[in-house]
C-alpha cells in the first residue's frame, strides 16, 4: 500500500473552507477547488516506497502489469484509467458536456492533424478519451443535470414574464423534443452577447423575485438567480434554465454520461471519472465556447436528473454506485467500531479515500508480513493489484477501482 500525497487545485470557483474543514487544515483565504488522486499527468499523486518521493504515474509506467494487474492493462492499456477527486464548489462551475469515446478520438485526431497546440485556449480535445463522471455528495450539494422536458422548461421561462424569452417558450411547446431543445440552445448561444445581456438581467431579477415568493419552482428559480449573480450577462444563464435543478443529500450521487449538459453549483463531493481532460463548454465561463462542436456533441433529449443511491453488493458491506462504465467503479464502506474487518479483492488497482472518522488499512499479501496504514479524513492510499486489504476502524472510506 502507498500513502498518497495529493495536489489541491486552486480554481476560482473553489470553496475557501470546505476542503480545509475536511482535511483539518487552516484555510488560506484562497479557493481550494479539487484534490486529485491518481496518475493524471496534470497533477499526479506522489508516494514514497523508501527511495524518495515519486509520482504515481512514473511508478505505474515502470511496471504497468505489476501495479495495475494484467486484467486492467489488457482492458485499458498501461495507465490508471480513472481519476478520483475531492471537489469543493463555492460557486458554479462552467456549464459543460463531455464527448463519447468515438467523438473524442475523432476530435483529438483532427486537432492533432491541424496542428492545434495542446495548450491553446481554443483546443477542445486534450486527449482521445471520453470523460464520464460520477459525483457523490459529502455535504448538501446542488447542480444542474440534463435537459428538462421542453414543456416544463417552457413553463419556467414563461413564469419569468420576460418578453424576449417568449419565442423560446413557443419553440419548446411547438417543436419535437430534439428539434426544440437544439433550436433554443443554438439561439441562446449564438445571439449577440450585448443584446442578450439585458434579457439575462431581466430573467435573473425575475428569478430572484419568484424564488422569494415560494411555489413549486422556487428552488430552481433561486439556483438560476444565484448562477446569474456569479455570471452577469452570460448567455449560459439562459441555457442553464433548460436544465434540471437537483439537490443531493450526503451519500446521493449523479452520473454524467456523454453529451449530457451539466454544472455543479455548490457543495463538497467525491468525484470519480475516466482519466481525461475533454470538456466542451456551453457557458458560465470566460473560456472558449466552440458552439458548432458543442452542438455536435450534446444529446438533445430530456431526462430526469437520475439521482443514484448506493446499493449493498457484497457480504462485506460494500455499497456500490452502479454506472455503465468499465474504467471506474466507486463504492463505499461505513465502518463501525468493533466491527469485523472488511476484506477487499486484489485483482485490480484501488485508491482508498477516507472521508470521515479513522480508517485502518491492513495489507493481506499472498505471503509474508503485511503492512498497515491509518487514514484520517481527506487522506488516501493506492493499493496495487495483487495486494489484498482489510478495513477496520470507525468512519467512511470510498473505494475507487475498475470494473473488470
């Protein structure tokens, strides 16, 4: 087992307090948005096996089969296929979608062929991989996820009483679902930004008023008003009004597959994703928005937000968040004092993250003496394939691995 030293990313939307509270550290006054656990080249975790600190990416590259196991290497190649994060949103993230695998491969190959620099601000595809992701709330958590039914979106827009939004509502009521959502999103993102700014301001003021008046949509109006306060005049505010507003309680989760527009608004969570940087933005950001490519990737279909709850899958008490993705599998263990050790398998690589209490990891090797690690909240460990682990203690630990 390897205790991990992880990098905290200071993105502007990050909370200044959530991660320090979990980690038991003093706030710096600066935003602390994400803590990365894994072997992503942008910020690989580090560990020390006695010869000094080394990145987990280099450790895996030196012996892929030894660290990941033959099954994982055969399925996903010689790299860790997932990235685990703690995500702390103090303000809304950009409204975004992720490509499917074929779109990512095609887009990456095209940009490579055209010589678009890897660090260019207009580059869409940093790699050739898809980026499905799963977010599990550790605190009350708010987000936007997937398109509302067009008629419901029309009702929300009409409720604002802003004349410039009436054509959008009419389209949402009259056209077939795919065509209606596509036409309205296209119109919002391609309209003159200066002209749209006034409409966004009117919509935001109306949403704030309606949130205070109560009613069945008060929570959604409050969320859209908050988004507008952070991004005044941004056409992404109107795009956000087409999406489901969802509130997660601790332990509840959202799965974001390819083509589903989404944005996280506030809260602390555990996020697990395929090892990719591919993001196409719809708004709520000063960064590049490639509207034609975005429209090629978005899936114009309404859906429920799809809140997930963990299901107990094994006698050991492992609670699994089921997703249709093989590159990652997320589960958790809630440990009680004096409970029997919880045994984990040893066929696949694992990252274990403690989020509450104190958790003891005891290695169960095939032969010889085992090691032991104690994890406090926010601490994590990498367990190579071939090394079994038993969990004891009192608290909560999340297990990230692969589904092979």
